[in-house]
């Protein structure tokens, strides 16, 4: 079993898009070998972070790598990184009152 077999199955049996195949190829480039052990997988994530990938980018690659690991029958799985939670700003109570109380001044 190899990277090429994995990509061929994804392409011809699962009919994934060209962009998905490109994404798999990019992610698989991070793997040091076709049969990595636990230490190699941890080193891979460290290399990703050292190269400047953000947790979100690492997690995207990790999803593809975990897909390959499942396909290859490996017992290993790479843990996803914790991503910062982005809390979007909301309206204050005063701003909500102004919005609800708004009355247009023009006649239709």
C-alpha cells in the first residue's frame, strides 16, 4: 500500500475532485514515510508548527493524514490541535433598543 494507491482509490473509486486530490497530496508530503510510527507523527506536527502553520492549517492536513492512516490500516491517529475560539462581537442592550426603536423619517 502506498500514497499512490491511496490517491488512485480516492480518485477512481470515491470520485473525489481534483482539488481534494491536490489537498491529499499536499498533506501527505508532511509524512516522513508511508508507514509512520507514533514518534514520526508527533515530529510531523512539530515540523508543521515550526514551518509557521497555524493550528487551523495543521488540522486540515491532519484530517487528510488521518484519512490515509485509516485507509492503510494503521492503528495510529494524529490528535487535532486546539484552535482558538473566535467570539464575534454582539450588540449591547442599548444598541438593540436603538435598532428596535428606529422609525424611518421618510414617507412611502
